[in-house]
């Protein structure tokens, strides 16, 4: 009976994302990352046993213009479509899923697609990338982005934390970046160390987020639209359809 309830709820979630233009759905058991989640988000965030990752792939036609990101039209398109619109779509889908879970008697806590809560550590209350990685949707690459086999890092994510009796079927994918250094070499701030992801190491071992922060601040101080995304553009897994 419990198995059938889990299976039915998983199928209901699949139906919801299919009708809301969401490309990825994954469910993760968070027990294996409890300490890291507690450290980043606190006791409320760490009280949920499962996460639901949802992802929307971004438009190649816009990402492929990033080498010309000094042009205002490219910056406007990237900020609007990749951030504003896709984030809104993800947050709406997360809200719909959360309401459905609550109506079924479960707790649900949606994490916004792109909202910082800690200015000192420059992070959200919960890592979307960690959730998607634990759900088996991809691996965390040298750029600290979640790399999917189908779209590379060209996917944006949101997460719903829940205690619903869900079935977690995905297995974490192994790092498939190999010796590739394209994201490291193209970064204008040299923010990446090139070290592969390890669960027992802090983000700082791989990525100096403050370098990116200063780069974006510099653009904004010049009254420019802050856009980079070159690590998203260059990843061979995202560009493989054209290579």
C-alpha cells in the first residue's frame, strides 16, 4: 500500500511538471548530506528528509550569443529570458507542486530559483545543485555548476523540500568532466581552481565566488547590465549538439 502511494505521488508530480513546461524532475534523499544542509540553511531547512528538483533548459539561441555579451541587446536577452523568465516559470511550478503536496497532507517548502539569503557567504538557504546531484540528474562540474548529460549546465533549477513519502529512484552520477578545462580557462576572473567536486570539501576549494561578485559589481558600477555566463556557454556537454 505504501509503495503504491509513493508511486502514485511520483506520477502526480510528473504530470504537474509535464503540464507546466518543466524539463527535469528528480527526487533526492537528503540524509546523506544532512550536515552540509544544516550548516548552510539551518535547522528548518535541514528538517526535511526529501527534496524535489525541477529544472528548465535554457534557450541555446540566447546562450550561444554570450561571446558577444558586451553588446547591450545580448545582455538584455540573457538577463530577461535566462534569469527573469525561466526563474519565474520555475518558481510558479514549485508553488504549484508545493500546494499539491500540502493538499495531500505533507509539508512542503519551496526554495526560490535564484534568491540569496546570506550576503557574507553569497549563497541561498539551500543548494539547488546539490539537490539535483543527489537526485541523479547530473554531476557538479569544475565550474561548480550542475552538468546534465543532455544539456550540460544550460539548465536552471528550483527545489521543493518536503516530508512527503516519495520514491527516490535516481543514483548520483559520476563526474564526467575528465581532463576538460574549458570552463576554467574561459573564466574572465579565474574563479575556478579546477579541482573536482568532493562532498567533504567546501565550495571555496573549487570556486572563489567573491571574484565573480566583484566582477558583477564592477559592471554595475559602470551602469552596465551584469552578465557573464561564459562557463555555461563553453561547456562541451551543452554545445555537443553543434560540435
